[in-house]
C-alpha cells in the first residue's frame, strides 16, 4: 500500500471534519444571533410595558390629586355657603327666610 491513498484519505477526512466543524460553528452563530435578537425584543417589550405602566400610574396619581383638591374645594365652599346662610337668615328673620 502506498502513501498516496492514505494521504488522500486523511486529507478527505480532515476536509470533511473541517467542513462539519465550520457548519456547526455557522449554525451556532445563527443560534446565538437569534437568541440575542430575542433578548433585545424581550428587553424592548419590557421597557415599553414599564413605560406604559408608569404613565398609567402617573395618570392615576394625578387623577387622585385632582379628586382630593376638588373634594377640599367643595368642603370649603360648603362651609362658606353654610356660614353665609346662617349669617343672612339670622339677620332677616322677619322676612320669613328661616325654616
């Protein structure tokens, strides 16, 4: 047996092995790219959802503060009206304004 057929067989085996290695490396690179894209999309969705949640919370807090201010203003207005009503009916009893 000569060296030539053995060298061809070794060269063919090394070439096939290198091709398989290259193909696996390329497949692995594609998988890594897909995983990185998935992570970027997930992070972007999380960021978007977090911002939307913060906007809803800020809107709810603003609405709550507005409601508190409205209630306080209504209470103050009611006190003013009650005081004014008590003052005017006490002085005008002859006009029949008292209940």
